[in-house]
């Protein structure tokens, strides 16, 4: 009798552990795969761009369909190239070190942003540092959105919506 109870208890613990691991794995995958969707609906302070930050940081996890003119590069940093402009310089948006973001505009001006998506550096085609006070940051952000919008539009809603958990996990990141 004691042997039966012990085996039953061990079996229950094994099943409980497996269910816990599966639940954790699904939750982790859900929060990463649908992070762009969640970022579109999360509260954030003005100036922070959670959608762009999550798209670049989690590019490996989010839906990256084959879109004409859009290329992805996961080697080194997560980068989205947009070849849909008829210009010699291809604009791209990238994340590196999961804390910083960079954008190369169609005018071949290189911009970097910090972990809060605040502009902190700009350099022009001739490797001259651009005075940040001359940069229209809101127009720059609109240009970045235009570059990556096809990828943002390709994201879909999760089957099980964990917005509340996403907001709780990222409350300090975007506020």
C-alpha cells in the first residue's frame, strides 16, 4: 500500500512538473512572438516607441513573412531592410545589444537611439556628426515606421491574450 502511494505521488509530481514547464514555455513563447501586438496596446511614456523597440529586439521571434522588398538579417543584430524605395541607399532599422537601436535613412544619415528610444547620435554621409537640435525627431520616427510598417502590419493577435502579463513584465521598460 505504501509503495502504491509513493509511486502515485511521484507520478503526480512528474506530471505537475511537466505541466509547469509546458506552461512556462508557452507563456515565454507567447510574450516574445506577439510582443509587437502587445506593444501596440501597452501604456508608455511620451517619446518611447515600444512597437519599434519590440519589433527590433524580438525580430527572431515575431512573424517575419516574405514581403516584397523587405529583408531580415539576424547575424549580429536584428535588422530590417526595406528595398521598396527607388534610391541607391537602402534604409534599415536595427537593434544591437538589446539596448540600442539604429536607423540608416534613405538620405544616408545614420541615427542611434538609446534603450529608451531617445535619439543620442547622428552622422551624415560625410562622417560629420549632426547637431541633434536640428533633427526633427518626430519626423524621423515616422520615417522609421514607414520603413518597417509592412512587418508591423504582418503581426497578428495572439490566440491567448496575455496583455496583462506583458504590461506587468515591461512596466519599467516603457515608463
